[in-house]
C-alpha cells in the first residue's frame, strides 16, 4: 500500500502547525526543543560536512590602487570562482556592526513583537518568516529571516521594525553606493565600458534579507541554508565572525572563513545568463551548528521595477559564431517564479532556460 500520500499530508499538517506559531526556528529553541521536526531533516548526502578550507579571492578596493589591477582581479575571480571577498570597500565598520546587531536584536526580541511582522505575502515590503520556500521545499533550512523589499524604490524608514530601523536605513544607503562601484568595475572586467551594466539596469533594485541561525539540537541532520545559487544579478553578503558558509568549487565543498571587515560579493544566475556563461553564479550553503548563533545580511540586486518584464538573454557582446546563445531570453518575474516554485532543492533554475 502506498503511504506517500499520508506522509505528504502529515508533513503539510506539521509545517502548517509550525508556521502558525509565527516564531520560526528560534521559537522552537525558546520552547526547549531537543530534537528537530522531521521536515527539517536532510538526506545524509546533502548534509555531508567533509570539506576543505577555501582561499577565496580577496580584492582590495582601497583608493589609490591601480584600477587595471583591481579590474583584472575581479574578472579572474568571477570566471574562476563566481565570488570574491572585498576589503577597504568604503562601508564603515560601525555601519556593518550596527547592522549585525540590529538583526540580532530583531530576532531576539519577544515572540509577540516579532510575530507582528510575520508574513508569507511577497507584496509585504517588510516581512519576517522562516524559510521562503517552507511550503514547497523537501527539507527546510534551520534559519529565520526578515526581508526588506526595495523593488519599487526607497521605503519609509518608519515601515521598519524599531529595533533595526536606523541600522537598516544606513546600511542600505551604503549598499547602493557600493553596488554602483562594483557595477563599474565588473563592467570593465567583462571588457566593456564602465556604464554597461548600469545601462542594462539589471541590478538597479535591492532586496535585503537578514538571516538569523539559532543553535540547532541536531545540526548533523539539517542545514542552515541548503545548496543553491542566487537568482539575482549580484549579491553582497555581510556576515558575522562565526563561520559556516561553504561554496561548491570544482565539485568540492569548501569553507569560506569570515574575514574581519570584509564583504563578500557573488555572481547570481541573472548575470550568468546575460554573459552567456562567461561568468558563473556560485552554489553555496550554510551549515547548522549546535552552539552559538550566526547572523548575516544578504543584499540581492535585481532589475529595476520598470524592467521586471523586460526580457534578458545572452547579450550580443558575449556571443559569436563559436559561442552561440546558451539561454533563451526571460524576464526576472518569470525567472523568480520558476525559482520559487522549485524551492531550494539543491538544483539550479538556469537549466530550465537553456536553449
């Protein structure tokens, strides 16, 4: 007798009961959980932790460095790794520290305060949730998040939770300034004029997602974030010093140790598509841990609101007789719909758009 239907309905019921608490995985720990719910358990091969330590490219963006050298380093990092750490990037340490502290304060406030922000409605410009793909994923990730959506332009800071209002307001200003700088350098690294990517408006709007990973009673059974690449054009990540981030490089999982004062930039699926695989998005994940918490803020850069339905395909600058287009054109709304429907299941959404 096939019991898969019963298993699915039982899982759906458990997920709903969990989601209805509006308190996420931290709520489980606050209630004294000593085991994790079944829907957080990953297959053994997915949670494999046998990895090496990575020497991810570190790029010094300080004023005074030869621009040609910086551009060359960014180009090599994007082609070989899909990511790089940035130091002397211009974002003050105090702004980054206050951002991390603001995330901690939001997630560690009483449940009654947090649940006011809990929502699965993507039209909510500020929302707290546990796993964006909780209802469709095969195995959930051990983390809670609060997201700030800037697709249609700046938000009124009064729309932010009081605990992180000032921190988020200042941090997002710094991110848009850094985005403009990276956009120019990346355009030049691709062999094009410095305003090329800005002209495409493929990274004009932002979504800031702030993650909180509480201690997990059975970290060997789950993951903080499952294997995935980002659907954005570019992502800039701020993380605390606890570690846990891993990247898949040449078919091997590698630890990415935090670098004090650094920000991490990684290429997203959209830029891989636009550049016809010249640079590639990087697959990554975050481990769960039994002690200590982890805090991070990922700023995802997407096309502007007026370009949500604009088709993006491999640009002519990256095509030739020997290098025909690999992907069909798609708009970011279609790409995100496919990405969300699929969930973070460990596979890329890009193959769906291959010609």
